[in-house]
């Protein structure tokens, strides 16, 4: 069997749905199923754990690059503070995260006390958990101390 020919036929016949900003976006196929990529019916088939982990690795790599754009000091920070920024980028996306102007300025100034205070002074902090053991609180403490 010629798998490459089959792949090209499926790409031609299935299509990819809408592409926005170089990204394949979910769409409804003719039978109404939520679909993504080249005919992947995610509504009925979902994705495998391996596929989810592959996507996570790609998302982390993209978040790192976006953090480097927002934070010129990114590579000077310790691993824990880098992880805080990547985690927040992953959670919010570039457009929303780039709106945290005071937090970004404090982080780039390496004023981690002020950066932690700016995290706490946000709607995001209320939304993702302000108690110990919850995302926002734990990330704030990691930014403040530089430790897990």
C-alpha cells in the first residue's frame, strides 16, 4: 500500500477546515461532528494520551518563545521563575498575558516582590485559585521566592 498517496488523497478530500493565523481551527464536518486537522472527528474519537502529550510539548515550546518576547530577562531568571511565566502564558495565551503591564515591568526589573503583588492584584488571581495549593497562589509564591 502506498501510504503517502493515501495521505495526499485524504488531505485533498478531507481538507483542513478553517486556518487562522497559520493554525488549523476546529470546525463542524458535513455530518455536524466537531472536527480538527485533516478530518479528525474529535467529538467521537478524542485524542490519545500520546497525542495530548505531543501537543503539550509543542504548546510549551511556543509559550517559551512568547515569554522570551515579553520578558527580555527571561533567560536570566531561575528555572522556577521561568516556569511561572511559562505556566501563565500557557494558561492565558499571549494576548491576555501581554496585558499584565505592571507585572511584566516588575518581572523585567527583577522586582519579584512587586511582580507577586501584581499577580495577586488581578482578576486572573481570583479566577484560578487564591488559596494555598491552588494555581495562582502557588505561582505567586514561586515568583516571590524563586522556589517551588
